[in-house]
C-alpha cells in the first residue's frame, strides 16, 4: 500500500510540471523522492537505478535530471564545471560543501545573510542568490 502512495505522489509531481510520466522518469522520480531530501550526482542516481533493477542509461539519467531541474523538481548545485549535485529540497536554502569528504548539506536560508549585491542594468533582475560555502577539515 505504501508503494502505491509513493508512486501516486511521483506521478502527481510529474503531471503538475507538465512532464509525461515515462517509465524512466517515473522510476527516477521514485528513487529521488521516496527518500528524505538528498543531494545526488547523476552517477549516484544511475547506480541506484541499476541496484533497483531499472534498465536506464547514464545519458538518460542526465537528461531526466536536467528536465527535472528545468521543471523545478530538483535544483542543480554546480560545484565545478564537471561536478554537479542535484538537490531534492524544493524550499529556498543554501549549501555547505565539505571538500575533504564530498558531503553536501543544506543551510537554511535564514542562516546566511547577503548584505550587498551588485547594481544591475535596468533590463535585468535577480532571479535567485545561491550560496555554496566550501569547508575543509582543520589540520
């Protein structure tokens, strides 16, 4: 019974943002949204899909994550040009990245204060401010 409810929630999420619930999208949505808020790489999600016996290519995982990101279901957190995490927490927040362990955690938006932003040309407005605080282990 619990699995049916989770399946229904995932189906509702996809329908709400106008994404057709293909087998691949639905399978990845279940892996992403059945667990507590998380930060995953495409490679981690591909491994999870393989472990769950979903036949899906890494390219399809990347494409689906990008579609989910464009639809607002996940947020892409880019740490370097070749290193992105996808965050399943839909609420406004920032991130802390531990460079030693690779762990990324949420920081509530009210714990970071941005006191000054640059002046923008008239035709531009700020869509969001994303802060990533990078930490290292003390020696």
